[in-house]
């Protein structure tokens, strides 16, 4: 009999039960771009840095967040790759009815170009698994959370070709994700990306799934920490029944992989995954 391991933090802990017993204030508004006629900014990370209070804006830049008195004196950070982050006191926001957050875009300089030798060899690193009985479950309640694993790379700079994982269950009509890549020196550091990397999993697709990263010219060395962040999951069946199983994607995992961590809200605390579980993420790189 297979041992079924479904990570409960995506399905249970994200509900933040401590909110029930406290006075709750709702902050809602829209995040917009200052340089493009106030066009909305989708999938902005919003949260109290280092605390498990956060969310992301939707495709239209709209956000809604529950705040308790415990956090009334904290600040909310609004951030997205390609923009300068904005930090605003929560006490200033709770009294506003129509909130509009303006983010200023960064002017991104071209990074160093990695010139590869004529003869390069493709290699893999990470948690290669196609297990059906040990899975990472991602559902509609996971939006804005992140889960990732440490990828071991050589000391010399290499070129990342693709990200891979194996899908064993796929119920939504479609699911959109963001990839994040952080420095890792025994702890998770800063996000090294200069642009947002998105990919979409269409409904019903099962088996190996490859995200082509070759166009982004990603070059790294030493250990990195790579995550996937669900930003939008659509399921007509879930909308009709509120059954989270109808919005769930199951990805193969392993109990013999590299160190893995998650955070259940944007800008929240990183926590090491229990039970020696690691999501089955692996990369192909050229050396």
C-alpha cells in the first residue's frame, strides 16, 4: 500500500484560525503602476514582512486582507519584481475606504551575459521523482504561498535550461504559477530574479512537466533555492461546489530530497517542511 503524504500546510494552516477570536479589520484596494496611466499591477506580494499575514493582488490588481488588532501597528509591504517596494503603516490604511497603492517601476539594467563554450553538456540537479504515493498538494487555498527546495549547482557559473516536476493529479481548468529563485547559504536569502517568471499548467495534463527557462538567460553558481508560487487557480467545478479537491494539483514528492521550505503567505516566515518531505523539483543546466 502506498503511503499518501499530502502537505497539510497548503490545505489547513493557510486558514489562520487565530483570526476567529480577534477583532478583524478588512483592508482592500488596488495596486497600480505610476508610469502607465495607473494600470493595475497583477500578482503583487502584500504582507507584513516576517509574519504570516499576507496575500497577493489578483489579475486586476485588487487585493483584500484581514488584519487583527495585534498587527494594527505593523506596516504592510507591497512588492513585485520590477518595481520599488512600498511600505505603508496599517493604521493609515484601515481608515481608508478606497485604497490605491502606487508602485514605481525600476529601470532594469542588462545583466552579465553568460558566454558558453561550444561544447556544453546538459546535467540535472534536484529531486527527480515520479512517485504517486508521496505528493505535494496545491489547491485554490494555496494562492500566494510558496514552496521550494535547495538545488545544488557547481561552483562555476552555469546556465539554467529548464525546471521540471511530475504531475500525478490535475483537477483545475488551469493554474498559473510564478517561479522565484533565491540565494541559499544555509538559509534563504534575497530573490535574484530581475523579472517575473510565470508558467501555466492547463487542465488535465498528467506526467512530466517542463518549464522552459532558456529565454531568460539565467546563470547561477553554488546552491540556490527555487520555489513555485501559485498566483491564480481556476476551476469551474470548485466555483460550483466549493470542493477543494476540484481545484487541486498533486505533484510528486520524495522523502530523500534536499532541504525544502515553505511559507504560507506573501512575505511570511520560511518554515522547513516536516517529515523529510521535498517537492519533486529538478532543473537542467548547461555546463
